């Protein structure tokens, strides 16, 4: 004889019935919970795919572009899920997106500009990691570009000869719309620099010039 304990099964059935009844009695809360679950699943999926892409591609540039593409697709999916849940019909997507965009633009203007700036930087190729730029009066080498910030290794300031200051600067991507962006590396692999060589009045200028040229040739070939 085998005894079957049905108390556990009955308890689970009762719990499921109570849960189903609660969802029926509280439709708004149920929709919000379902919406949050879907959003969490989308972001988990984005993280998993980005980690897989990071392991799969050898090129850093391909890794970066593929991960940014996955982020963009994820934002689009989140927007579609939001419209579907809060309008009740995908037919109203045009009106819903218009109202949602207007509200977000007013309340989160800087954030929207930063996200739009990341798309602009990515598609127009204003700059990319590894390039030296100057934006909003800050000069440095670009380390990374995410959906909101550009991370730079700062140069200049109180340090002469364009050496690194040791500070990491996070700059909003919105600044690409607010002023000029100076790219020292775009389509030209060299950065011009100068140094001041004080020569006393009355000195032999030709001799000083030949000494400088001789040293430069020995140093740089």
C-alpha cells in the first residue's frame, strides 16, 4: 500500500485559486505586475545577449556596435510593451507614442537629449572610443560611449603638453547638440603640438635651428 498525501496538492491548488481570484478582483494591479515582469525579462535578455556577444566577437569595435544595437532593439521592445499594456490596443500606438513622447520630452528633456545624442554619435560617427576630442570645453581621449554618457580620460587643464590629468570625465551625450565637437583623430592620425624654445637676444639663430633639427632627427629618425 502506498499512501498519497494530497494536502500539498490541495494547498497548491488553493493558492493558485486565491491568486487567480486576486488577479480578477484587481485588474489594474495585475496588469502593472505583468508589465513589470515583461520589462524585467526584456532587460535580463538584453544583459544575457550582450554577455554572449562580448564572448563571441574578437574585435572590440564589433563587440561595441553589436551591444549598442541590442540596447536600441531592447528600448524599442520596451516602448512597444508599454504602449500595448497602457493603451490596451496596438492600433493606438501612434497616438500613445505621441503623448508619451511629449510627456517625456517635457519632464526628462536632458535625458532624452542624451539618448538621442548617443544615436547621433553612433550613426553619424561623430567620434568613437580611442579618439581624442574636445567637447563643452573638456578635452580628452574617449574611453566609452553608452546610452547617456561619454566617458573620457581628461588631458590638459593644469597639466602641460596635453598629458593626462588622471581624471575620468563622464560627459552627457546631449552636448553634441549644444556646441561644436572638435575631433583630433578623425580622418587624420596625427595631433599637432608645439613647444617653446627661448633663445637669448643676439644668439646665433642658425646654430640653434641646426641643433634642434639634429636632435629631432636623432630622436624620430
